[in-house]
C-alpha cells in the first residue's frame, strides 16, 4: 500500500501498528523527492533524516511515541536548519549553513518529526507564485504548466505531490494560505505572535508568521500543537497558556445535532471578497462550500470590510519598508554573498548586493527605502500604518456580528507560468487582495480545499480552489474545528493529482 498520500493520522496508525517503520517511511519519501520533477526540494541530507528516523523508531518501539514521533516533513527554506543548507531561495545565501535550528524546527524535531529537507520558496518569501527562487521555479503538481502559488510553493506542492505528508510555511501576506489553496491542501497561519519567528529569515517582521501545511485540519492542529508557544528569543512572541488546537473537534457548536455540528455558528461573508475581480468559477466553488457549511448548521450573513482594497497599497508599502531594513544586513561583509570583483568598499557593497539579490527583491528594497526616506515617510509609510490600524478595526467590528469570516483565498485558480510578466509586478500583487487583510490585522486564517475548476484546454486538468476562514485573534482552535467538521462531510482534501490519470 502506498502511504505517500496518507494524512498524518493515517501514518501515525501505520507506524504504531508496525505496518511500516519510521526509517522505511522516510526512505520512501526521500526516494520520491529524488525523482521529483516539480522543483520542490532545494536540499536533502538523507543521513541526517535517517538518523532522526532511527531515533524516532526507538521511541516507537519503546511505546514512548508522541502524536508526531516518526512523521516526516519538509521545512520551507526560510527556516534555518543545522543539518541542511538554508538559502531563503536566494543566491545571497548560497550554501549557507546555520549553526542552529529555528525554534519551529527545533520544536518539531523535539516532537520526534523527521526532517526530509528544505522546500523551495520565493526569494526571501517575496512573491505569490514561487517563480522568484534563485534555484529555479517550482511547478504545480495538478498542472505542471502552472504556478504552485507562493511564497511557500515548494511546501504546498510537496504535500500535493506526495513528497511529504506535511510542511512548514511562512505567511507574511498570504504565503501559507495561497499556495495551500492552489495545490489543494490545508494550511493555517496562526495569530501573529503565536509561533516563534526565531530562526526564520526575516522578510517583514511585523507580519511574518510561521504556519502549518498538511492534508487535513486535524494534521495542522497536531503540527500547531508542537509549533506554538512562548519563546523569549522572539520579542513579539505572546505568552499564552498552552492549548490543544484540536480540542474543539467534534464538539457541538450550540444546540447541535449530529448532522448539524455547526449549528449556532455565525459565518460572515465580506461583500468586498465577492466583488469584481473574483473569477466566476472560483465563486461558484466557494458558494457551494458555503452552502455545505449551512447544511452543517452554520448561519451565513453579510459583513463589511470596507477597506479591503486598501490592504494592497498598505501592505506593499509596509512589507517592503520592513524588508529594506531587514535585508540591509546582507552586504557581503556582515552576511551573504561577497563579490569577487571590488576594489573599494562601496563597490563591494554595491556589487555584492546586485549579484546576490534577484530582481523582485531589489525592487522591494528600492520601494522600501523610498517610502522610508525623509520627505516621503509621512506620505507613504505613516499613511500605510494608519490604514493598517483601520483595517484591523474593520475586522474587530465585523467580528461583533459573526464568529468567523469566510471568503475565497485568491481571485483565481493557479495561473499559467507564462502569464505573469515580471515587468508588471502589480498583477501579482493584486492577486493577494483576499489574504493581506488578515495579515495586516495579525489574525489567524486558513485555507481549506473546497473543490475544483476545470482548466482551459489543452490541459483540461482540474485545479484546486481554497476556502479561506479568518478568525478573531487566538481562535485557531475554532477555525480548525470548523474546517474539520467541513472535512468530515467532504473529501476534497483527500483528492490528489496522482489519482487524476
Ligand atoms: N505575495 C506576498 C508578497 O509577495 C506575500 C508573501 C508572503 O506572505 N511571504 O509579499
């Protein structure tokens, strides 16, 4: 039996029953990774993976396994790892070996998980299509002529293609949710501050948040259980009592019957998420998912997020501003690639940064430096911060009338690789419209597979659609419980591109 497309819960049973060992499981995935044609994985270290798998198996044999012991995963190449090179998808960090593990990596390893390698991503997590990786683009396993989404495209494509049952991702403006949607898997971005940023190569620090990507909401809850928690090494880490993120699974909402587990749940649909720009095919799929949630007992009402459109300019000022500051450390002296051709210090800085950074990263640094510069600070940066505050307030008002917000993750399904012109970055930025708000407001949000759209000829393949659920601060457990109830009633999350042919 091929376990590669199993969820973590299924793999747990297989390991505990002795049907497969942690070492065999890791070997299986590593073999699949070696044959991969999607550009998903940037680095492997089979020796290190198998050593972790052997240690996990010893625990399983001694009946000391935790829920994640022996389960394999990939880490987005934004998390630093001791045994695997970390590049952040950039030439700037080519062959970089971190002397320590990111907090997320360390927590998941301590929980017994086996690291399979590092997943491709957009350079420094800047992008929505995983086409801005210095080591080559990544493609979508559902249709190789299309993007997998980004920036955590490698993580999402890996789970979809059966190269790993789970992966870490990071989400600054949608990078967990959007690739999860485009590859047909489940992904959650927790509340800002829930998961430590220690050891995550920084993009925009006030927005960056690590998230979990897997086949099911149940799997994401298990991963989050291990990932979340206060970390004194991250100054924005939140001190919260530890929680079990799957504790609300199967719990009736209010006066629920068995067939209506979501009875009493109020779901808000922002009208701005269903306006012009949303593809009619995606809309049809999201509408039927909404109807399914209603059939499970939820009540649907309209809410207002009046500044949704402004989330694009606000985000694309704030994120580049923070990026320009975070990336200043890569100067060829303190960190990163150093040019071989420089006769003086200024040329050394200039050439090192020109050679090390890709075009999109350079563009963001320039925008960021501009909006922070004297004379433009008030007009752009300060203004964007005010808009950010108003967007967060809009969500607070909306949540006075509903328990969670529902909408599409992205306006379209995965687009053809050739479609986006790198000369016109705006088109790609605009596609982030539905994910940026939750990021600016620091709210937990997830993507849940909810159906397919048939691609145009000639490929005529099915392309996955993601349903976005956004919750109030700290309501991850409820988001996951709703997603779980939906997944109990549907099987979109178990469809795989392998089963296509
Ligand atoms: N697409 C957005 C950007 O390019 C979001 C990326 C992310 O969340 N890391 O900045």
